[in-house]
C-alpha cells in the first residue's frame, strides 16, 4: 500500500519523504510567533518585542504540551496502522482527541487565571508586564484550537499523511501574516493585534483539520467493536504521551525558568535574547521533525515486526542530522547580523543587537547535538521505552537551569546560552547509552504478553 512506505521503502527515502513535509509544516508553524515578533518589533516598539518575548517562554510550554501529547498519542496509532489493526487504531484516535480537548480547556482556564501572576514570578520588567499579560490572555483563549490542530497533525503523520498538515499550515501562516499586518499596522492594536491574529488563524486551521480527518477515518474499516473512548487505550497512551510531553516541554520549561534570569538583565537584553530565541526555534525545526519522524518510523516498523529496519533507519538519520547541522551553522555565521536586525529594525539599541548576535554566533555550532538527541529520543519513544527517555530529558533540563541560575548572575548573560549545548550533550549521551543496550526492541513484545 502507498500509505505504508515507512515499512516498505528504503530507510533514506522513507525518512526523507516523511520528513520534508513535516519540516516545512513546522517551519510555517514557527512563523506564527516569528512574524508576531517581527511585526511588533518593527512597527510597534522594542518594548513590545520584549513583551512578546517574555510571554514566549510560557506559551511555548503549552505548545510543547500539545505537540508532545500528539506525538506520544500517535505512537499507538502508528503501531496499530503498521499492524493493520484499524479498529484499535480508530479507537485510539478518538480517545486522544477527546482527552486532549479536555486538557486544553483546563489549561486554558488555568492560564487565564494565573498568567499575570506567573509573569510576575518570572521577573518580567514592569514596563512591559501589562503588554505581556494582555498577549497571554488572548493566547489562552485559543488554546483548544492549538491542541486540536497539533493532535490531529500528529495523527495525520502517524498515518503517513504528513502533506495534509503542511497544506493547512501554509494557509494559516500566510493568513496569520495578513492579519498581523492588518491588525497592527492598519488598526494599530499593538501586541493584542498579533495575539488575535494567531488565535483566528489557528482556529480556522484546527476546524479544517478536524473536517479533513473525519473524512480520512472513513477510509478505514473499524468494525463493530470500534469505540469513541476507551480507558485502557487512554492508559496506554498516557504511559507514552506523558514522557513525550516532558521531552517536548523540557526545553520550554527550561526556557521559562531561565527567562526569569534573562528578565533580570532588563528589557534591552531581553529584546535581543528574544530575537535570538526566535531564530533558534526555526533552526531546531528540522532536528525536532527528524525526532518525530524516527518515532513514527520506529513504531510502524516494530508494529510490523521489522526490528533491524529500525536500526538501519536510525543510522541513516545520523547523516541527515549532520547535513542539517552544517547548513544551519554556516547560515548563522554568515547572516547573524541581518537576522537579528530583522526583528529590531533601525531603532534597535546597541545592547539588544549585541545580545542577539552573540547568542546566534555561539549556538550555531551546536545544533548537531540537539539533532542527535532528538533522533535517539525518537527511537526510544517510538518503541515505548520511556524510563531512560524521561531521565535523559530531566538531566538536560536540570543542567540548563542550574547553570543559568547559578552562573549568569555572577558571570553575565552569556552563561544562559553556554548551558544549552551542555544540556543537549548530556541528554544525548544518556539516551544513546540506553539505545545501545537494545532493550527497546523487546518492549512491544512484553506489552503484548501482558495483554
């Protein structure tokens, strides 16, 4: 079958076919926040850019929960799809959608109640606190749309249909840019304008994804025992999804905790750091996409009983990751100045420009580490081997937070980004040590025996 290319095509071809639509789609998803920052930085003020940047670390936690939950839940979908067990596949899909809709409503309500207090706890400068809180409140209203879209995108990817989320993201990103310019430059709504633009664009994309996915599900015969919700499926899903959420959230939680350190250096450094972080988020996209690709690839091939094919795919992913890392490094070392200036404009202060450029020039050499971390984590997650997966990501988080909190106040803001590659490397070494044991190959068999 055409949809089974992850278990039939040669590993390099299968991974690239699956990866590129996902990479392009994730790039467009990052454009939501990047365009927000460019528009407010160039057409409102540097303080507005700092306000959106101060909000970014918190909003990214929720984005990571949505993405991590979707990816984790889709592992079961990939397994059932690889085994052609369409009844259980459809039940797991429906269970995931209902569960994450409920989670999004709870988190959105909590965010509306506590967002302002959290920003205060993160030492957000007083001169941008009101704008940052306004941006967050609008963002939390759209949280159900964010969750709905990301869970559905992960399910499309689990079925090998990664082009559908890509087309939706291209549409919503272009529409978001149009709304950003309209609401900020024409109606002069400031920070609130970019927040409403994101909410509207994501809402339309989420509804379209839901309608398309309903049509997709009609093509699979589930049988009479198909259910809308199954507690056992939810339990299995949580066992994989919760560590996946932790993995996706590790960087974001670390960023949020580190944000309080950066905020203490003032709005100018915060603006420069925020610009650098936006560029970093774009650079991480191909690495994160490869991790998600390897996760689905591993799950489908293990579901089909093809263990050694997983190993070949993992080794192939090394070459892909190194290729991306070289391209990113060269690009950042050449274009670091215009990339930062794109956010700050001609009126950007020297402090903000210097901070952003220093961050990019340093971090550009180390993206290979997060690539290696992501693909190794992807194999473990796809196999359901979650214990060391979780430990590895906690190690990453702890190193980044401890180094930033203890060293940056004494040695300067640069210690915030020096901690990043150290955490990535420790995560990779821990996950790789687990991979080398080969125990991940037996996880699925043990689960089958228990059932």
